[in-house]
């Protein structure tokens, strides 16, 4: 039986639904909004331009992630998911709250705390 023929025009395939859920590709170029998503056991390195790009945390709560600078790059860890995002060559001092979207107040507060007291840096990202 051909199951794809049973899908009506108003329905979507699982693959298309997952592509919609996952959001844009996980690279930041030309002012991209990069959605933080749950991806079990992944270590994603992002090309991120702090002058134009934005990280969108959606409804991630503050308890779901940590923020640190490791070897000159921002590392966002999602410990319960064994997952990390690394902003290659981007220091905490390169970021401002303009680079962060978060629906949950605690997540915004976590970023504000991470960025408080860091000296503004010179962006070292790859052009």
C-alpha cells in the first residue's frame, strides 16, 4: 500500500513537519535568527555574526541551559539533552541582549547575568 497517496493536500509528511519544527539551518549568516532546538547528543558549531544574528530560545527555561565562554567561544549547553551549541570565535563580550530572544523571563535573566560585567570584545568571527 502506498501510504503517501493517502495523505490529503492539507496534511504534511513527517519529514516536512520535522523540517518546519527544526526551523532555519543552524548557521548564522546575513542576519539569521537561529532557533535553539532539542537535538539529543549533538555538538553544533555555529557561524554566528554578533553584529546581525540572533539566537532564539523560544520557551527554553533558564534551568534548561547554561552559558559559558570556553577557549574564546561562547558555549551554550543543554545538559539534560547532552547537547551544545558553540558560537565559534564569538566571545561573551561580543554579544548583547539584542542577540537574544527568549519568551521565558528566567532565560532572559540568565543571559543578562552572563553578559553583565563582561567587557565588550572585538568580534573575532569568521567573515
